[in-house]
């Protein structure tokens, strides 16, 4: 507020959730997903068709099947595929899913030359920088959904965080701390080693270290620290330490704590994007589904050494076999590299002469080195650069908005005025 700040904690993950075993967890997950789908189908009945972003992967296909079983018939599926990049084209799977459910499918070809990062400077200002702002660089999907007349947009977003795609040796550490019998510990260790593609001895090392008192869990991602100025990461670490869920994370076992941090990451999907004018339908990221999955042990979610194992078993009779058995996603590396190469001059201009450099948060010389075409394509470097870039664009929009609003704020703009209404509505 203008004169202060008020916070209220409405919900947080519990370390004392009722524990569901592998079999009961499947039944509970089906009920939770079914309830969510029924709620959204009922909500959309008076608002036109549901638009579904259907990649052809497990998560989006699960959402499609859930909507179908909840009685939805007016569903229009949209599949964005990278043009001229066959390894990233998943339309064959999306077609199978749509045809099985008798849903229509609109296929949208994405071209690198249609992407313009400069358009992000005109995007709606969010409360904080977010990768969702990149969606504003290409209006292809938003325009297509708008033309369909849909007002509700569903997708498989949240599946990675909720259905447990995480690959970490901490999964077996949780089993050790839960007091699982020796035979189960041995099985879980082998399954975890298979899941994370590492020697079983690495898993045993994680298990032997899983004894109290263990170090407090920190979800801070240190991969970005070396692009920040001296002590630049301290505010981020302090913010995580003060997070309302920090106490729950610190009391939880390692893999459960990591899963809670992934649930925090779901806030990313609710930041302004090119689809902000539509109603988002988070079937997999809604509270009942999140609570259900948090009540199932991580090593049961990955039973057999496969990510999403419990979810695959729970919905095996819904999802087409060819999609259920998929083990790899489409590879869009070449497409995104083409986008990056086309946008590199604009990225270089924004960062090297930008506000973050002026504030001393980033150093110009390392940036110029990192922004060479042969360097920035490295995955780790690219993640650092794009995080700094999206932050730079946010800061520039924030300063522009602040300058435009300052006169009205000084004059005490009333909500009844046009500018005052915009200010009060955010």
C-alpha cells in the first residue's frame, strides 16, 4: 500500500501431511485431478470453448484426458512447433492425443524471425521480473486463441513441479530418513541411481549423509552468482531465508524440501504474459492436486526409477500408450539458438549500456565477453545472460512507469480519473 505493507499467509506446505502409499496415492491423485477438471469444465460452460496448449507430452495429454472425462467437448487444442526444426516437432503425439479425444487441433508454426524481444519493452509491468515476459515477444499463440473465441486456457504447466520430474539423490535420502526397511532402501537406492543416471555409490553417499542435524535447505540457485557484482547475491539469499515457507522447508526431508521449492516456482505461471487477458486453468498446479502430491513420498512418485512413475500408473488407462511410454521431450535447442542469434544485437545493446551496469550490479567487460556468439550459446552462460536481460527490461519499464506516474501521484490522483483508475488497478 502507499503507507505501509500488509502480508497474510493463506497456505503453506505441511511436513505433517497424511502420508499416502503408492497404491492409495494413485487413487487420491485421480480424484484430485478429476475434481479440478470438473470445476474448470463447469466454469467454462458459459464462457465458450476451452483452449488447451497441447504439446503431446504426458502433462498436457493428461490435462486433455481429464477435461474429456469431466465432460468437456468444446475444447480447441493448440500445438506450437518450431518450423524447420524436426527434432522439436511433437505434432505427431499431439495429433494422437487430440484424435483419441475427438478434440480439434490447431497447429502453429513458430519462426525465429517472428520473435522480437524489443516488444517486451511494451509488455505489461509485473510485480517482479519473470521469464513469462518472453511470451510477449511473439503474439502467435495469443492471437490464435483470441481468434478461437476461447476465454479459458488450460495447459500441462506445473507437471514438472507437482508430479515430480526432479532427479536428485535426495529421493533415496528421504527413504533413509523415513525409516524404510533395508530391502526397500536397497530397491529405492537402485531406482534412484537409474533415475539420476549416476553410480549407486553416489546415492549411498546421499543416504548416509541424511541424518540429523542436517544443514538447512536453501533453494537459492548459485549458478547466477558469478555474473553479479560483489555480494550481489546476498539479497536473493536473504529473500529466500525470509520466505514464509522457509520454516517448513527446513523441517522437511531433503527431497520434500526441494519439492516445496518447486511448488514456489509455480508462481512463475501467474505472472503477466501474452496470455494474461485469458483465464488460466491450472489443473495440475491447483491446490488440491498440489496437496495430494505433497502427501506422497518422493520415492513413491518415482517408483521403478522413472520420473512421474506414480502419475503414469494412476492414469495409464486414460493416456494413449505411445504417449504414456514417451521418455524424451522434443529438442528445441536449435530453434532457440536461432532466436538468440537474431536477438543478440538487441540483448547486447540493452545489457552493456543498461541500468544494471549503471547500478553496478553487472560489469560491462565480462558481459561483452559473454555476449560473443560463440560463448552465449553455452547453456549455463545463456541462463545467466537471459536472467540478467529480462531483469534489465523490467527495470527499464519500471523506471518509465515511475516517471509517468510521478505527477499523478504527487497530485493525489483519484480512482475516478482515467490515470487514477489505472494506478489503483495496478
